[in-house]
C-alpha cells in the first residue's frame, strides 16, 4: 500500500473513531439523565413518557416535519395512505351527537346487509352511541376491526317506527383518493385528487381512460386542498404527463446523495391541454407534480401559491410500534427550485402561521402583494419562462380567494354542521320522492331548486343552536347556502362527483381553467 493512501486510511479511521466516541458519550449522557430523573426525582415518574418527551423535544428543534408518533398515532397516520383498512364500509358525519351515514361504499359489507345513506346509527354492539357526545375517533374504533370479525349495529331509518338491527362481518374497505371525475364539457375532463395514496395512480389511470372514452381531449387536474402523500405516487402521476427520461424531481441532503426521479415512455396523457389547480393548502406530493408540469412547460398551473412542504421524511419504526419520521433531504423541482418554504427553530406554530401571514399581507387576495427577489428567479426548461423558488409553487395564473359571500353568519352556521344537518333532514323526509322525480343527475342539476322553505328550516336550526340571525349577512351568503345545500343533497342522492359538479359551477379557479383550456391562443401565450 502506498504511503499517502495508508495515511488517508488512518486519518479516516481516526475520524470515524472520534465521531463514534462522541456519539457514545452523548448516548451515555442521555441515559444518565434519564436514570437520574427516574431514580432521584421527588415525585413518581413514568419512564416511558420521559423517553417519549425527550424524543419529541429533540425533534422539535430540527424542523417542522420531523415528528414522533406513538403506536396508535402511527397506525392512524398510515392507514389513509395504504389504500384500505378493515371495517364496515360507510362514510358518516357526526351531527348533533348522532352518526348519520352519508354514503355506503359499493361492494362493502354494509351495502351487502342493506344499510342505506340517511340511516342513523344508534347502537354498536351493546353500546349506545347516539346522544352521548361520543368523539368521531371513538365511533370509528367501534366500527373498525379485523377482517372477518362481527359487529352488530342498530339504526333509525326514517318512516320506520322501530330500530333496525344489522349483523355485519367486517372486511377490507378501499380508501379512495379520487374525489371526482367527470366531463366538464364535450372535450374537457375533470379529475380531483384528495391525497396521493397507494391506490391513487390506479384510480387516476382508470378515470383517465373512462374520460377518454367519453371524448376527453384536455384535462383539468384539481389538487386544491391536496396535502400530499407518497413521493413515488407523485412521480408515477407526473409520468403520465411528461415524456421519456424527463426529470420529475430530485432529492438531496447533507447525508443523502442526490437521487433523480425521471419519467418513462409510458405516459398516457403527454398531449392535450392540461391545467392543474392548486391553492395554499396544496402540499408535498402536489407540489412535486405541479412543479414538474410547470418546469417542463407541460401545462398551466392555476390558483394560489402552494404550501411549501419540500422536506423528505424517512420513517424509522421503533420496537413498540411507534415511529420517528425524520427529515433526511429536500425536494427540488427539475429546474433546481427548492419546494420547502423557510423555517426557523423548527417551531410548528410559527411555521403554520405562515398561511395567516399570507392572508394578512394580502397575498391570497392580490398577486401584486407577492414579491420575489431576483435571486429566486429560474427559467423553465422548454420555453425559458421565468418561475420563482423560495418555497411553494407560484402559479402561472393567479386566482384570488373568494371571500365575498363568506360572512361571519355563514361561517358560524357551516362550522357547526348546520348546513349538513338541514341537507340530511331534507333527504330523510323526501328521499323517495326525490329519486322518483330526479332519476338522473342531469335532471336534478337542471331542475332542482333550494326553496325558501328549506332555507327557513336552516335558519330555524341555526336559531336552535343559538346562532344569532343577521339578515344582512344571511342575504349576502344566501347564494352560498343554496349551492352548498344543493351539492350536499346531490352527494347523498348520487355521488361525490355530482357534489363537485355543483360546487365547481361557482369555483373561480375551475371557471377560469375551463375558459383557458378552451382558448388555445391564450393557453399557448401563457406557456410561451
């Protein structure tokens, strides 16, 4: 062995040895502190709790997304992303201490035994759950359970004098991430994703093929409110829009070498106009997809600046079923923009306050309130357009948040679930006649109107909940009340896609996207 190499090896070994000694010393220090507290502290202590608190305190000093979760939290956190769970197959709302079934999942165990939307669950096994102020999570724990186990429930169904009892055998229940899919016009499809879960790519491709069969040439992809999910799923979806070997995203950290993720040649929607809707709550995987589409000039990003969550977490399982999600790298768009917004001291409270700060600065109302330094300018990879880094994805077309009809009275009524209750009450009384009168959604959307009687019932419910009536604010919010009620009734009679078809009619981002996608000249001007 040559001398310089030998000396270099010795130096590396010495460095490793010194680093190892330092780690061992710190571990002993932590162990001694725990021993001292548990042995000598004046009051009794819970050693497990002390360890958890130490881990939480350590992670809080790093960044807002390095977190510890106990075994139960770990299970609840991963379940929505895994694509399925064991249960009975219903969606429900908790309204005035009563569990209302709002949807029965097709093919699930509840549908097989005859449960219906509108049924109110009174008892689960021998436990009364109606009128006892039970938390939603506690209700879910009683309804969920291992596949093959039995649960007995009693429900109140409108027009039936006695409670109906059902015996349900729990099974695997799919968790869908695709909220809606429909044709917005003769050539434009619309797909809305709520998260990036294990099943999202398959759901998306199925919806895409169905829309193509209906004549879809262009697509509006709605990621508003989508908080993210699995990185590989975001890459998988971006692959549908980008050509072979195009960079989708790369990750890099001080202890993690750069890793590139690239598109393949299999994309099924690499042609056709594309508009991606985002807002201030679109985060993580949503930002990866939007950033890749924007950097390659593949489509128009429309809405408001995204959240700015661009840190990569590595899950580290612990022996008791708990988990540390430790930040190990950052996400970068193909042009090299860091998606992560700035943070200091890792404090989540300050970090989350950023959205309030944006509102106070006027950023959600006017694009003129948003300023980027020249150092954050980047050029897209095809048209060399100017885009900006510094946290989040700044859209190509800005759409201000619409607060005109959202009065204080509306926020109180909606926030207490009163609009949902009125929709449920109305459906309860009129389900049979509604289904007979409106056999298809087209007839419902065209002909059904929210009457004054329905609105007066809504006001009466609000009064009963001690929400003071304000005629001026009610009048301002009346169109919003009518739209929300009509959409909720449609969701119950039909499905979530029909809910969004009504809601989107007055969604400024959706309306501008539809206008733009049908104007080839304006669309090209933005991308060129």
